[in-house]
C-alpha cells in the first residue's frame, strides 16, 4: 500500500502535488483559524444586510448585530452555521483528484473556485433570510421560522446545487450525445 501511495505521489508531478498540498493547507488553516473566518463571515453578513436597508447593522467578533423594533439583536456564526466547513468536501475531493491525475488541473481549480463562491454566496443568502425574517416576524418567531425552516432549505438546496455544478465542472460541461441503438 505504501509503495502504491509513493507511486501516486511521484506520478502526480510538482504542480499537482503543490496544489494538492495547498488545498490540504487551506483545510488545516480553516480548522486552526475558524473563529477569525467566522468573523469575516459575520462582517460580510453585516455588509449584505446594509444593502437591504439594515442601517444599524454591525459585526462584533463572530456576531452580526442589528435592531428589531428598537431591540438590539442578531445572530452568531457558530461552527455549525459557517460556510467554511461546508467547503471541506470540495477541497478534499479536489486535492485527491489532483493527486491521482483524474481531472485536468484547470478543471479542478475552476470547480473548486466555483464551489467556494457558490457555498459562500448561499450562506450569505441564508443569513439575509434570517435577518429579514427577524425584522418581518419579530425576533423570536422570525429567527425560529427562518433559521430552522427557510435557512435550512436555502442552505441545503444551495449546497446540493453547488455539489451538482462542481461535479459538472469536473466532468465536463457538455451533455453527451445519445448513442443510437443498433437494429
């Protein structure tokens, strides 16, 4: 088994090996610095909310704060709510595919970048839905409705579609032509 692993690594070449190590390093960095990355997500969410008429929004650490009916409230980006950990499967698969030379380098990188943009965008939409729900239905009901139902729906559909398009980018964008049956 070790001999086979050595051969895979040797056959990968320096560019693929470097890129695979970069994806592994990105995952390790995210684990080591998840709080800082959640702060970036919270501040990004504050900016998105500002675009939608949340004038009194701010971010503190990993929390986005705003007012609902005069009460300061908000949400905290927890480990379970961050988009960062949703990227791990995409980064891991991309790194492994680079190592085993199953997919072109450019196609692997394009798929990983597209998945990253899609997952981060979907999570910001989910957070916008939660904030808007809290403004529309009040703090408790709005959070309950949007975080549990709508937020989960947006997140799940977004990640599934991201995965679908990631695979499409990896395997090729063109639809295969049907092979006519021979009579």
